[in-house]
């Protein structure tokens, strides 16, 4: 075996979920970024040899521009410290084709791990992006390239793996299928820290860097992998994060519920914390206002207030029968769309969104294209007259959403009456902001058209970003 001139230290992190506005709070979004920033700070202070990210860098496959730029800024700090960032794609950020990691790699900020080994000294790193459950049986391990020479082989994956958790994949089967020996498996996707051995292979989850739910009670952390002539050592370091607090309250006297809750809140230090009041008791018939309790928490400077009602269902309640009916989801969607009274544009977008032939990444472009074509054909200075193509779109959409029945048109209605009825519905939808007027004359339309043009021309100067600040 190759004798190392010094030990090699690697940080293993993952499930950072940058951009997650947990509980609809922008402060919590900043918390997720700050947690990952702590990992980067520690990596630079410890002068580690590499940082491995095991997937779910972003919480969404469409992160905001601010999230992307903030992430680039953190990556740039590692680059300036000459610390390589090795990463794979998780299920949350996974896109159909080009990944965010490809963008960052093209900028020299990240190394995307795959079937060809990345060599750090004589340590070979490989990566497997998150694999959907349906494709796991078809996964081809033969595409992995054996390292010419290595002391240790490390495989990074983003997957729920047994025997650590109820997994989609089995650690032992993956290790056996690889065309070379795997010494360490660095995993992501499971938000809890775990470390075991499978045969003579170390298998570990680093856990998430921030709490993604109230159920994630243990401290957040990342792993430190130390490799030396003595072998492999895996240690864990916790990350300071915003505190979550559960305040249990048991209902004893229904007339004093809010007094008891207030008293329990005052006994705790709740400022700037995520706080949930947990209601316990046997009587589910006592009404409780969640809004009132949340207001009570906010008045004590809680960051995020919440209520969990865990009262038991009485035996009397269990004896009541509940009727359950199942409904065709497609029919439910059609009826809901009909109730929404959508405009022509709204119905057009609904068609685009639910068209299986249009990929999710193309929905915005296709919507912009078709809505632009529709708007170009509308003369806002004249009463609304629908051309044949627009009539056909409306007729097709109304047929799909069963809107014709809402127009009370009989099969014997003549073409002129049907077109007139559809036009009236479309006019109502397009000008629903003016429903109070009984009639819309041409002069009114001209005024609205001029106002729309003034609004569209009043562009606000967009926020300017200097990409040079992030490198």
C-alpha cells in the first residue's frame, strides 16, 4: 500500500437544501444558507483537503437567483482556499438534462463526481446521482472505470440505503456490484447521522445541515473523514442552528385553556425560536383557536409559531361512521376549473400545464409563446371580436372543462347564439375587474388599454448583479 506523507482530511456534508423557505419564513431561508456557510468556514479553518457534498444542494430544481449567487459566493471561498468541492446531484435539485452542478463545474467551482475517478493523492472518488426507484434494477455498474492505482476508493451516493433505513437500495448489493472494492460509502438523503460497517466497508450518513421538520430533533452535523497510514477514521461535528421548541400543554379545565397556554409560554425562553404549542388531552370537543395561540406566541417574539393538536379521539367519536367516497381526479380538476371562471389566457395556460407532451422545463417558454400570440390577435381598442382560431381554442377548452353546460346551451342552439354566449363569458373573464359596470363601452376599453400600456412601459430597473463579486 502507498505510504502517505501526511493524513488526508475530508469534510462530508449534504442535504443543505439551500433556498428552503421553511414555514414560509425568509429568515428560515437564511438559516439554511448560514448552516452551509458554517461548514464552509470550518473547512477553510481546518484546511481540509476536500469537501464532499452528497446531494440536495438546493431545495428546489428551480432555485432563485439570490440562492444561486449566494451559493456561488460560498463555493468561491473554497476555490480561493484551494479546497476542491466534490459533489453529486440529489433528488430535490435534479433536472431533466443539464444540472446546476454542470453550471458550477463550467465555472471551475465544483467537480461533479461520476463513473471516472477523481484522484486526490491516491484516493479515488466516484459518484452516483440520485437514481429513481424504477431505474434502480436497471442500473449499470460496468460503466465505472477502475482506478489505475489507489489506496482507497470512496463512493458518494444520494439514496435511502438499507440496512441503515428502509431503503430503496441495499448497501451490500451496491458494494458487490462495483467493479472494484469500495472502502467508504458517503451518503446523503437521510437527514440523520449514521455510521456502520457493511463487511469491511464504512457506510455513513452525515445528516442534514438544518432541520427540515419538527421531527428532526437531534443536532445537525457533518462528517470529518480522516485517512492516514493507520486507516480510516470517521468523526462527527455538530452545527449550531436555530432552536426548535415544543411546549406541551394538557387540557384540564376547558375554561382556562388560554391561561394555561400563556403560563406555559412564559416559563420558556421563546425569543427568535421556532415554537410549537402541543395540545394534549382527552376531550376533542373543546374548540381551540390556533390563530389566537399563534398570536400569543408572536407577541413573545417567537420567529415561527405553530400549534399541534394531539388530543385523543373519544370512544364515542370512534363509534360514529364516516362515509368515504372516491372521485375521478380528472373530473374533479375539470369541475374545479369550471368554478374558477378563468379567462381565455387562464384556460390556455391550464392546457399547457397539463399537456404531458410539454416538459416541465418548457412550460414557461410555451406559455409565454402562446399567450404572446393570443395577445397580438386582440385589438384592445375595439369591442372583443373573436377570430376563428381563438373561437376554436375556447370551444375546445370549454368542452374539456364542461363549461358548455354552465352556459345553458341546448343542442338545438344555433351557431350565432353559441358564439355570442361564449363571447359574453370570455368578455366577463377578461374584464372581471370591471364587474360592477353593467355595460362596457368602447370608450371604457380605450381608457383601460391606455392604462395597461402606461403600466407596461413603467419598467422598474432590475437589481444589478456583478458576477465578479462571486469569484
